[in-house]
C-alpha cells in the first residue's frame, strides 16, 4: 500500500508522470514496486477499483441548505459580488 501512495504522491508532484503515455507510466509503476492490481487501476484511471484495493473509500459530500424564507437569492448574490469588488 505504501508503494501505491508514494507513487500517487509522485504523480501529483511530477507532470511528466501525470501526463505520461501508458507504456512509460507502466514502466514507472514497475520501477516503484506498485503491485499489479494497483497498476491495473491506475493505468485505467479506475478510482473505485483503486479504493477497493487500498481498502479505503473517498468521501464525497454535497450539503445543500435551503434559503431562509423571504431571502431573495439574486439580491443576496449581488451584495456578495459588490462586497468582493
């Protein structure tokens, strides 16, 4: 697992890995000792399979809050823009 995490960190830091062709990426995965299941998931961009392999689950939340009664969202948005400007 640590080799996979280390490799993903390298991909985040190094553009040549992020945008590498699959053969070059495969070579780098092998050189870094990443196991075959993780290689398969990384080469295919399969985040779900990689999460399963690592035994983790990404947390994806989206909280929606209803507006307060009587609040005009358009006017509230205009005020926020004016405050930033």
